[in-house]
């Protein structure tokens, strides 16, 4: 389907499922955009951090390559999924990925309407030219950035998130999730691309 503007969809979903709270929260402003074509392995992401000059940013990005050819419901479902992440962070002040608050809001939204269904994982077909040589996709649970891998790696952490959240030290909360390209979830691990390698503390391996 042709890409549609995200702002009207955002305001509609905000009114219907978030009591208008996302539009009412303005610091920092929440930006919405379609990816420029490079985001080919994840359908959407919510990010909050600081740019290269130290200015705080917050945005939701949806994948043009993955969603452009899919039904409209895929766009709405993906946007609503990322809006739940934004709501947890901006409204509730929680550093939660897909925990109990996320799942409770997701269940409430799914029960309230039949137009679309929000899921914990985006399960959309990857474009054939996006797979490359890697067999695995690793995604940071904090910032959502994903990278391809030929094999699963252990004790890697997202450098950007470790620097932003933990003073540059390795931390278990930045473990990557490794996923088979076929879509089989393997387990929570750590981050690649911008990585820190370290030892997992006892009980967290």
C-alpha cells in the first residue's frame, strides 16, 4: 500500500488508546517518521537519547522497506506497538521492554477493537535483499537497533545504551535478543554494531 502520513494515525491512536497522554507530553518532542530505506530488518522502533551534540531526542521510526507492501493494518499495529513503548517511557517513566505494563496495555488495546492486533514481536516478511550473509538478527531491547550476524554471540552489549544508561560500563539490561532470520526467537542476549563485550554476572547468563 502507498505510505500514509503517520501523524494523523498517531493522534487517532493516542486519543483512542492512550487518553491523549502522548501528545500532551512535550519534553523532548516526539518525532514520527518513515525510515529512509536503510531500516530493513525491523518494522519499527522507539528511541530516546542524545545526538552527537548532546541534544535530547525522542522518535518513532517505521520501516519503509518492510511495511510499504503490507496491508494498512501492519502499519497501524507497528505504530501502536512503538507508541506503547513511548507511553511507558514518556508517561509512566518506566524502563521496561515487553514486561507486564507493556503486555497489559497491549491486551487492553487488542480487546477494545478488531481493526488490528498489537503483538510483542513484529512478524513480517523480510525483503529478500535485506537478508545478506547473516543468519541471525540481534536487536537491542532498549534502543531497538538491530544488526545481522552469522552466528549467535554471547556477552555483547549495546555500546550506545551502556554509555547512555550506565556510564559506559557493560550492563545486563543491554543484552541483545538474537533471532533466527526465519523468525524463531532464540533468547535474550546482547547488542552488536555498537557493542561492549563482557562477562554476565552470576544468574544473568
